[in-house]
C-alpha cells in the first residue's frame, strides 16, 4: 500500500553526502532546501503540498534531514519518505497563508532547536518556493545567523544521474513515445483542441501496460496556427482546421523523472518556408547530437548548432537546450546547464539534456527536440521517434 | 484564431482602477505584479511561462500596465492580452536562469525608464513567483526606491467576482460535475489508479459538448487506502482493491476560473466508523451552507462548523474553507479569506469560497466539499452533485 521511496537508502545517503560536500566547500553549515524536486531527491517526499511552505533542513551532524511542512501533510511525509518520525515536523494550520505568522517563523524555531541560530545558513534564493517573505522572516528571526546564497546547490548535485534515475527516465521515455503518437493520431480537421489535450494527458497518466505515469511539471504545450509563433501557449476552444500547424511539447513522467519531447505537426501539405525551416532545424539537431560527448561545454554545443543553421532561414535567439530530470511544476528544467553562449559547463557522462531547438518566427514556429544522456563516448537519445515534420 | 482576452476592456479597466485605489490608500506609487493569476486578471495574459520571471508594472499615471517577460513569450503577450505593443517588453534569453544576471535587473531598468526609481514600490513578497533573489535584485538596483509589501493586494481586489467571472465559474462547475462522475464510473476493483487519473484529467480538458476545459491549478488529488490519511497525495502504480477508500479532490477550469469539488468513494460496504464520520461531516457542511450569508465572518462560519461536529467523531485541525477563483499552479486558493479561528473578514455578495471540510485521521480520511458564491441573502452552490459518501 505504502509506496516506499523509489531509491535505496544507500542512494539517498550518497546524495546527502554529495550535498554536504558542497556545503562544506562553500562554507555552509546548515542548508534549507525548499525546491520540491530537491526535497524529493534527498528524502523521497512526494505530494502536491508545495503550494504551502515546506522543506528540509540539512545539518552537518545529523544524518537524516528534518522535514517540515503543514501538519496535515505530515502523514504524507511518513508515507513517502524514509525518514523516522522524529525527523518529521508539521506546523499548525494557523501558519498557513496568514498575515499574522509565517511558516518560516516556525522554521526559524526549528533551526534554533537544532542549534543553527548562529550558523552559516544556506537558502535557495531564487527558487519558486522560497519567496521574498521567507528571506525576510529568516533575517528577522535569526539575527545572528549568516544567511548565504545556496541557490541551485542541490540542483548541481542532481546533475549526474545514477543508473536508477536513468532507468526511470527510460520508462518515462516509453510513455512520451506513446503520448506523442496519441497526439498525432488524435489531431485532425474538426477535432476540438481540448479533446486532443485530454487524450494527451490521459496517455501521460495511463502510461504503458506495465506501469503508470505521473503528472508532468508542465502541462501540454500545444498551440496551433498563429499561436505557434510563441513558446508557451496551450490549447484553446476551437476545432483544428485544414492547414493548421501544431507545436507539440509533451513529456512522460515516472516517479517525478521526465522525458520531454517536441515535434511539429501540420494538417495538410506544408508551405515551402516551413519545409525549409524544418530541414534546417533537423539538420542542425543531428549535427548537435553527433557533436555531444564528454568534455565539450554548453557553449560549444550551441556554437555547433549556430554554425549548422547559418545560411539557412532558421533564426534562434534563445538557448537550444537545458538539463532536465526530476521535477515538479512549474518547470522540468533543472536550471543548471544551458546550451547557450557563455555556458562553460563541461558535459560528463550521466548528464541529461533536453536538446530543444525550437524556433518561433513572426508567423509560425517549429520544434523538434531530443532528450539525451551523455555517455562515455557521445550521447544517447532516450526516445525513439521519427525526427521529422509530421504531415497529416 | 487569436483568442482575445476573455473580459471586456471595461472590466479590465475597472480592475485596474480598484487596484490603483488600494495602491493609493496604502501609499504605493508603483506596483510590481508577479502572481500569474494577478497578471492574467489585470491584462489577460495567459501562458505556461511563469516558470521564468515575468510580471506587470502598474503605474499611477499610465493606463496600460507594462508586461515584462522572456522575449520568446512576447508574442504570447500580444496574442492573449489587450495591451498595445509598446506595453510589452521582452528580455533577452541571457537573463534566463543565469547566475550572471537576473530578470529583475531588467525590471529595475524598466522601472527607471518609467520614472519609478525613487518611488514607493509595492511587491508581492510572499508569492511563489517573487523569490528572495527578486527582492535582493530590486534592493540593489533601486537603492532610492522604497520597497513596500504589497502581498495579496491584487488578490483582495479579486475577492468579489463579477457576473462574467461567476459565469465562467459556472461553466467550470458543469465540467467538474462530469469529472467527478467520470472518477466514480471508472474507479473499480482491478482498475489501475493511473487509468482513473487519466480519465479524470481527460474529462477536465475535453469539457462539455459546448466548450473546452483548461488545466486546473492542482492535479487530481486522489489517494487511496492508507494514503487517504493525509491531504495531498495523488495516484500510485497499483490497482484498486475491494474495500479501498478513495479521496477525490478535483476541479474544472474555464479561462483559468476554477470549480473545485471533493467527494469520497469506497469500493464495497463502508465500515461503521466511516459512515459515522461521513454523516458528521455532511451534517456539519449542511449547517455551514445554511449559515453563510452576507455579514458573517470567516471565523463565525468556522465556529458554526465546530459546534456542528462537537460530540461527533469528526476531528478537524485545519481550516475548513478558503476563497478561490482564477488561478495558476500550484494552487487554486486565493490566499485571502480562510474559514478558521481569527479570520475577521466579512463575507459579502460575490465572494466565492470552497467550503472544504476534509478530515484526515490516522487510518483514513473523508472529504465532502462545496464551492459556493455568497449571494444577497445567503449562498448558492456552484455544483449540483449528491452530497454523500459514494459507495460502489
């Protein structure tokens, strides 16, 4: 009944050890983790409770992290983490969305209880779930602590995936193959966009005949027509028409691990300009996939792409890929490696990247992406799906 | 093709006027809006782009808000808002998830351009999308500005719903009735939980024969068995068994307006203790619905509930309802009125509340809720669905 954490206790301990190594190197004595993916990564905790303040306290001299969250979610922590009961601390409901007291006041009390009130305290300064008010509460309640920027500290620990993580991403990849095929099968003249979106998400959650899918961190991005000229629109209340172009940025998810995938579909014969852009993007993508191997940097990958598209009609202003893996809404990106100028991060085996050369021109867009893992000798695509403009 | 904003320009202007009234009353000269629901409410902007920093700047002497966001989302702003092109300001991709520069540095430049660098600047301090780093960037870049707490300022403007907002919520209510019935129909012995979740979300997006549904801000909360002892778990990879209890906290959404609804289902005959708790909760809920009318406060509603359940086996520590409406992940609550001790907010016509008496005991939970709107004389339920423990 109780879905135990999805990794061995040894794997969690190794993650914590790596986290503490980084803390030590950066002079952080106590770490406050508020990113839901980082909480999950270090403790197994899973629940749609991140809309209230919650997190982990990582101490140097206590093996288990301390989970804090709303009291009504404490049973959720008992059910989904490996933590012992005395590491699970729920706060009363009068802290929830109140202007009288803030959950971080409770956390400050906990930090005092665990002797961290004068320590160098790392916080995830730019995480969605660490608000300005969190900052303020900690500064006010712990005047003797030294508050330090530990943004993305755990995200960087997550960069290189373990064999078990890769295995979950492979399972997610089997799901996204089915999801993409579902989208292609269902989208047609006269079909409502909401109907297509419904079938897509159903395919995400139903999963395969062997296992169930989890929710993805981004809902299906599937704009049509002129709405393909921008990156993040969903479906609207209309029926597909002949000639419609549809962007499909979809994913599968298993135990919070994603496999994202983008393709572009047109209902009817493609205009010459689209065919040309599609060819340019796919050629560039292929060159990039050939190029990626251990030792190259994010910016070198992007440079390969930029050279490949120079002279074509493809215009691309934004980064052409990013690290991905375990995540919660609103994003499946890990906010670490980005394939763009200036990114000096060196790729090593086990790094997972969504190579995502989406282009959004004034009148239309085109996307064709591949999620990959860097291997000892190059890279491997998670997904097996025709790399082409899909003409229906 | 272009789905214009879903409200009249007059309605947006009236919302802005109310926002400026509050700003004036609180001494705020320029307001930075980062909550995606508040952005949508004041401009119509809609897109899954809130995973990067974006927002609106509201000035006192400029009718249109200024939208800022990632450049590749600017076309999205052109397509979904009523704003003129010179009110749409995209930042370059090198600001995205970079440790070299922060999007709020760009916003600080914009604030200077619009003469706000020495103004009293309100920010949404505890919003998910206003991180500690946002705070820090503004303090550092605008040393002469006075940064003020404008948390929930626009949320409170949103409290009383307009007839058009109520109409969208009624449409969402038609969807959630279908969604809940779908869940009840599909959940059965031997069915995989992921299959049920897939059908539920499909029903949310397909909508009715007349209109499409949008994604809800919370994915289906539908734990089974022991997992019902806590508030925010989803489905897992198992098949339902005889005797399973399943909590269903689901919603419909139309144009970002929600209708949430909770029910509890058991596969097989209910144990006596569950029947008793269900009766206690539903009796209490009915008394609360009879009690709600203009003039009563949040805490008086909760007191009515507490009296109703005293002497029964129902134990409830957490708040028993909250304002809801327009929202984006991760929450459909508005973070304003809460039905709990200490809440002195007076209910008035047009306020919409999810009356949500969920109880989570050590071994099992029970939920039965109603989304309502306060009327001139009492309250009206959005949803028409049997208020009972569902036995299958």
